[in-house]
C-alpha cells in the first residue's frame, strides 16, 4: 500500500473502511470527470486559471449534496450554522495565526487591505475576538460552509492534477471554543465525529497524529485524516482536526469567566475540516466506478436524487 506524506514520522492512530476492487480499465477521477461530463478543468482554466474547476451536471449536484450532508450532520451534532464573510481583515488573519506567517499563501486585495479566506476557521473563530464568555456558555460549537482560497505557491506536478490540489475549493468547517480542562476530551470527540462522516461515505481511511515537522506552529496537537483514492493508488488528505489550546485565544483576547471567580481565563480553540470536498469527490469517483457508471453512497441518495452517474444520464 502506498505511503502518504512523511508516514515514517507520523503516528498511525486508526484505519478503517474496505479497500475497493476496481474493474479492469479503471481510470483516475480527471478522466472520469471528462467521460461523464461532470467536472470541466479546461473550462475553469479558460475562465480563471489552473486550480479553478467548473462542476457541471451531476458533478455540481454531487458537490451540493455533500455540502448539505456535512452541514446537516454538524447541526445534528449540536453545531450552530453560520455563513461568514469570504474576506477578512488583517486583525482576523492575525487572530488565528495566518498572519504574519502565511500571507504568501493567501490571496490579497490591496485596495481594501482584505484577504480571501483560506478556511472558514478564520472568520468563525474571530467571531469571538475580544469576547468574554461565561463558563456556562462553553463549549461554543459553530459550523460553516464556505469556498476557500489558497495560492498553493510552489505546488506542481502530479500532486496537483485534477482535484488533488486547488486554488478554490469548498469545505465545511467545525469550530469549538472550550474550557481548558475539557479541550483534549473535545478534540477526541471531534476526531470521532470526522471519522464518522468518512465511514458513512464508505471510504477507506486512516488517521494519524502529525509529527512536529508537519504540525502548524499554532496547534498543540493535530489529527490528520486521509482517504484512499484507488485509481491513483494514493492517500489524499481530507481533514485536519486540531487543538490550539490558548494560542489563538491569546491573540484574539478570547476569555471566559467562571461563576464566583473575578479573574478571567483564556479559552481553548479547536477546529477541523468536516469535510473538505475536492479529495472526497476524487476518492468517491475513483473508488465507486463500475462498467455501468459511478455509484453514489447510499447516505447521499436523498441529497442527490440519483444513485448512479452514468454516460446516458
């Protein structure tokens, strides 16, 4: 089985799902996208550039189905849905740690001094900037669907083909603001929640704890989720779930107050992708291809309205 990024350094926590057996002549998702006319990479390149695909026909409906499925699952798990802005100011970028570290990877609008968001984590977590919560308000649980924008400077070659690495992509994010005494328990619950989404989509997956060389400087502990794309024989990262402890809260001046205690304390912040869509779609297309077409996971039937993507529909 192929290795993922820095596998020798990361710690495997769990794996699951059934590895698919592909039919003879199976092809990667970019060829399937052309065959069934569901994603147009060339048109996206014409309209904008590489890394900006156009989803079409049942490809567009599958994209929308996954977004609604992920949001509905989050709401059932107690998350409050918001629709945040897609641009943020410098203070927001600083609050969650994108600035001044990752400005080279963010799209910048100089005339307004705004940044296009690389993830909904940025505006959602900044909703609590300069806020003092009561301990009874914790945890605060927020989910949001947004397009995300990343320059991905320095990316090239086979790793960026098709949906593997995009400049604009859709993602549903979950964020929690939690009491410091319960943040690692919450991290484990978020870990299990993201795992449950992948299980419901019947995708083979593995979960790793990232080593120090891979983890963001803002995070204390990160779980990395990968799904297996069978036609590429490749593991694709689809989520990271992190506990930032008080790092972001310190920048955000995000505090809470306990009953009967005068002094405020910094809260802990956590977030995770639940889930990022492009590589989920890549794995779904590749793993579920059959001579008759591409089978849709049963959990999505009510969202798509069809069980199969075929050449004649």
